[in-house]
C-alpha cells in the first residue's frame, strides 16, 4: 500500500526553519468525516486512533530550491530543523515533503509561519480554553468526542472576538498578524479536527504543537490525559525560538495550566506579559487562585475569569488590545 504523508504547520525565525509530520500506512483510518452524525461520527473518531505509522521511512523536504533527506522515527514522526542562509519572506509560506513507493513519488504541500516583525506572541491551550470539552468529566468528554460532530461542538462565548483582537494587537497593517500557537495535550490524531474547528469559528491561524500520536483504542480512552510535561517543553521551546516577543498565555483551570504557566513565568520573568485562565467549574479553585496571585507578584498581568467578556476587559485595561 502507498504511504500517506501528513504535514503540519511549521514555523521559522531568521536563523532556523522547522517543519514536521507523520508517515502513515494507507487505510481509511485518519480520514475523519466532519459532517457525520452520531454512530458515523463515532466511527470516524475511533478510526483516527486506529492508524498505523511507518518507521524509518525516507522523507524529503523541498524548500527554496533545496532538497533535504531524513527518515521517520519509530512512531512515523519526522522533523526537519534546517539552519537558514537566506532570509525568508514574512507571513505564511509553503514547503513540500515527499516520499517514494515502488518508484512513485508521493508529494504533499505544507505551510509554515515566519512571523512579521513585532513585539507580541500568543500561546493558547485548546480543550476547555476555547473548545468546550468537559475535560474534568471523563465520561462526558468521551461522549462529546464520539457523538458530537464538528457542527455540534461548542466554543466559549466571547472567545472569537478576544482572540481576533489579540491576533491584530499592535499591528498597523490588516494583513499582518501576531504569531499564535495552540499547545495542547490532545494527540496529533486530532490535528485535522482542531484545524477545521478553528477555521470554522474564525480563530487565528496558528501553529499546533500536540502530544505524541496514538495508535490504539486503549489510547483513545486516555486521550488528552496523562503527563503534561510535553506542554511545558513545547512552550519553553517557543519562547526560546522567538526570544524577542512578549507572550500572552491562555489556558483553563481544568487540569494543570495555572501551575504550568506559573513555572513558565518563573523561568522567563521578562518574557511573559499576561496570563489568562478560564474558570471551568462553578467556583474558582483555591490552588489555581494562589498560582494566579503568585504570577501577579512577579509583575505579570493575570486574569482568572469565567466569562470571556471579563478577559476582553482586562486585555483593554492593560493596553494589550484597544
């Protein structure tokens, strides 16, 4: 069977270009059908976790007239970290990756961001930060994931105007947007769904950094759970990759975001401008509240909010948005 290449949004600064993806065995798995209802939607979701990856596959990157070869890792994941000699254009650009099967080239196009010059960057969680997921309730979370298609999944009220305002904060040109990253404990299996959901709701186009891909139904049952250290590592990498930016971190109190962001502020005391934590329960959590107060004591603006209208008002008050 022909392999399938899945490319993700990459990113670049003035010195380095990073793109990544997976190589899969060809099957119907992973072809999520976004408009299906109930049983058909459930079947599509489960198929996303029944994929088979191809280890040690030859993959070739084509960009700016160069062709670079590498091989996929044991889980089918590949990544190119390429030093740059020439300057890249700002904004979104294209790259191509190919592999071969019985002498036939299989080639796919991906995109990457080289952010326009500016001062601001934004890193947001996904589940229960802008996508209503009920992470705190295991059975409800699984039910919604299986039985609610993309048209029935909900977004928190007020998120879209807030995120859209953040994406253009400090910008004088309409076609120049701030760098946005969605960093989540959701697995790469859900990449296509997340991209489609954000496009459907006009959220900022962003680079996604997700958790290692899963390949079984047992993995599906623990989706989004487990160790969240990968989120810390990915956020740390972004802040080090674009060290000149002032970052706003957006998350929720359903899992570990308040404490994760608290640690980020401790390590990058001059880099984080603001932290937003959504309240997901009926009352604020004592430990999350303590983390917020500690973040504020380090000179970082912080907002622990129930409604996005309060977050928008806070962003205006600190001069982040107009």
